[in-house]
């Protein structure tokens, strides 16, 4: 049996491993949300930076709920195997940039102190959209969120991401410590600006002078992140062990492609991030819009339509010719809503996305993509549809995608098998559909969910007609028939 991966056994590895002295480098980054994506993306870029230039930029990650990652990574001294799955055989390398993993429920009393250490210069986040406690109608803080209400009443032991960050920034201001840069790496358009507004909204209620200090002093660079990262499986573990010669209980896997576009605004410094796909820019917005509409929007359409037909993975949906044609068309439709981006070929990007989705080595679960739809649809699909209407473009791709989501919200697939809707507004969805049976009833019920669809869509008769038309076919004749209808009407 192989020895377990750790700092002590690292030299026994048969694959690329860190050569920098992990034991002497100090933590410079605290990361909230230690999921698989962080470990295939930001932590990998930081590992490359440490290998290249060193520096006190090790990461301490915070798992927001579960202790599973901490219990598997900490005995390995933060080391783990990153398996890349491309067209050929998988490759792997060991990542060493994570020093330790904390579990938020276990450190709630001391997390602010950990963030205030002098050497902490960046707080980064991959906590998913719902953790921002965003009011989708106003774009600001959701003041009706019960956890936000708790934190506004008592910041001693904050429960929410906004509460934690405001409490830490308040202590920075009180103690004179230079504030850390806050780096959002979540799939939100203008994620840095969104987070800045949420934090300032929270601070303004507690202390107006603190909000002004944050606006003047704290930097919130926006980013665009991209790497398809399925949840690890038993095969991930066996492949990692076979490739490295060491047993790893916390490996991750991803596609080879990776991209990170960052607004370079780090007053207290940053790691020497570099590598394929990394771009520093003064404005990340065009890159964000491209990725959200083309990659994430197409992914969502695939997920909702695939789940209804009983499929499990993106690669399974892509293996169906009709769906593959729909993906080609959707990518092109999304591309047409985006202004040209200097230095980027949107046609090439669309072709790359098609090939990435079709990668047979990546088992990306549809349910992983479909979850939290109410948080994702506004920026992934609805905004593109609204712009398409304004530009006089065809909206068929987007109306099909929304009809697929609405069909998904009924909670049963085409074989009448129930599935769980994983969404922070799941109860609201279920309640709104309690009496809705027909396509028009479902459409009107879900269209009234606050903050989901812009008025440009909800008041447009063509939009309403197209969504209801697709949804009606999905309900009466099945998703496959609706897909054929899409192909025949829209695909060349």
C-alpha cells in the first residue's frame, strides 16, 4: 500500500511536486470557501507563483460549513493531487500552496483575529453566489435574510460572509492595520463591485463612518475565473494514487483549460501569479460577460434540459446529436449579444467551449450546474435575452433555456421521476407553482419571482409567447421533442 501524501512523504512522489520550502513560507492569503474549484484554480496559480518567485503567500483556507476537507487535507499538511483530464491519459501534479484548512463553525470566535494578522494581505472568496446575500432586485444587501439580520444585531460571532468581512474591516480600522485586498472569484458579473456594494451596505447600517472608510481605503478587484471542475469521485482518488505513488484522500480533478482575468489592484502586494490563461487588466467586465453568457449560460441550458431527459453528465448530453447542435446554436446566439473584445476571438472561444463540453474524460454532473438557478439565471441567461431583444436578434436560444429551467422547477423528469430542486429559493418556487399546471400558468408564476427577470423581458409579448411555446411542448411531448423543435426552427 502506498504511503499517505504529506510533507514527510512528498519526496517519494512520482509526479511534479513543490520544490519551494513550504515549512518556512508564511501565510499571505486567507481564502473563504475551500471547495474543489479553488483547489484546481487559484491555489494552482499560487503554487506556480511560489515555485517561481517564493514569497510569504501561502494560503489558509476556510471551509464554510463542512469539516470533511479539513479532516482530509490537514493530515496531509495541506498537500493534494490535482488530476487533469484531457483527450489523452490523465496527468497530475501535487499542489503545495495551501498551508492549513480551518472550519468556520469551529473558529467562529477567532476568525476575525486570524484575518487581522499582519501577514494577511489578501482575503479571497469562492463561496458561490448565494453566500453574498444579494438582493436581486436592488443589487445591494438582502436585508430580509435572517442570517444578515443576525449579524447586523450582533457582529461578535458573524455567520455570513458580509458579516465576517465587515467585522474584520472594522477591526482593521480600529487598530490601524492596513486593510487587506478582498478578491472575489465567484461567478458574478462585476463581482468585485458587487461585493464592495454589499459590504458598504452592511457597514453603513452599523457605522456610516466605517462604510466611508471602506469606500476610500479597501480595494475589491473584479475577476473572471474559468475551469470546468467536476466533483471528485473514487476514480479521482485511485488515479491520483496510481499517478503519484502516494495515497491522497483529498485529490481534485479538472479539465486542462484554465483562465483567470484579474483587475490588478493590490496595494499590499500579491503573489507573482502567472501562467497560461492568466491576464491582468484594468477592466475585467468584458471577459466576465463573455464567460457568463457563453460558458455558464450554455452550461445551464444543458443542465436543465439534460436533467429532464434523465441524463447525469454534460458529456452525456453532448453525445446526443440534437443537443450538440443546440449547443452550437446557443453559443453563437450568446456571442452575438456581446460587444467585440480587443484581443479576443469570440468565434474561437465558442469553438473551444464546444470541445470542452464534449470532453469525454470529464464527468461534470448536471445537478452541480443546475443548483441555485435563481442566483445564476439573471446574469447567465436573462441579461443576454434582454440585450438580444434590444438588438433585434433572435431570442429562441434564451427562451428555450428559460423554458427548460421552468420545466426543471416542476421537480419531475420526463419519466415522472422526482428530483430535488437545490436552490436557496426552492420553497418559494414550490409555493408559486402549487396551483400551476399548464405552461402559461407555470410561466406567469415563475416570471413573478422578484429579481429574476428584467422588465424588458416580462413585458415583451414575443418573449412570453416563445417561452410558453417551448414549455408547452416540454410538458406535453417531452424535452426530446422540444429539442427537435429547437433544432428544426433555429439550427442551420
